[in-house]
C-alpha cells in the first residue's frame, strides 16, 4: 500500500523567509502528486499537481514543487512567505491501478508571523 | 461555477443514532469521492463513485457505513448506529473523470 510522509508537523516562519516542506511517498510505479492547502476555516484547495513532464511544477500564489523520482520526494517551496500563507498543507499521491484514490500525508501546519 | 457543497456543515449525534451526510458535486463531474479526516490527520479514502456506480468501497471502516449516488449526481453517506470513533470531518470531492479532485467544505460530525 502506498503511503505519504510529511516530515514537519508544524513550521513557524517570519514573513519573507523561504519555505520548504518535505513530502516523501512510498510507491515504486508511476505516480501523480499533489499539494493541497487548507486556509483557516476554508476547504481543501489544490496548490499544484504533477502528472508527467517537467519535474519542476509551478502552482498558484508563487508556490512550486520538485518531483525527484530517485528520492521519492515532492517537496513544496516558496522563496518568500507572507502572513496570508498561514494554513495547513497536505501532500497527496495516487498511482497505478488506483489512480483515483488519493493517499494524503498527515499535513504540515505553517504559521507565518508578521 | 459553484463548487462542491456539503450539508449539514456540523452534526452532533448521540451514540447509536443514524446520520446522513449529503454531497452536491460540481455539475458535470462524473467522479465522486468520500474521505474521512480525523483530528490531526490527513483525509483518508472511504469510497468512490463513477456516475451512479460505486466502484470502490474498500475504505469504508465498517458495515455501518453506507454510501449511495442513485442518479449519478448528489451522494449521501449514511452512518448507522454511530459510535464515538466515527467523530471526524467527512469530506466529499468530485472530479471530471479522473482529473483533479475538488473538495467540499466537509461535514464535522461529533458523536457524544
């Protein structure tokens, strides 16, 4: 069974700091990778996704993620965070014959202090 | 257009009570999914519909959980004889075939 690990439970940054959230998955075949964000009081929204092609994926609000197949990783990055980026971030994967079923990590809560 | 909607947004049930949670997917979306999100965890897959057909129910935790989508649009997740461990946020998502899943706001269920 596939699984997703998010290394950081809670990250606290000051505005303008750079962000990198780790995500590793366990599945050896073809994968589709996603980052979802949940702002306080709101529903899960898609930040970015990788299906194939360029492993560096750009998403909304200045976020990007890099798929490194050899490391089974899909880390999320942003060069300069803002207070409005305070939210919970979830990495998710689907793959193979169950390419509809998303497996999520436990999430990383990001707090950005002004 | 409108996103995925769910009702009720909050539900308090007494242990042993039956509950029904509703999901209205985005119009035209063929695929519909239910997930359960426990406190401090990521969402976990419960079941998947393609139109009215329930193609995967492997994530349903027990036979007390039942989902239906009789006309291929609105879906209902029913939990019979609720237990305290059923307390969670129940998320519905829809997609056009097997593309990106769009999530609703969830129903927060508290079983006392």
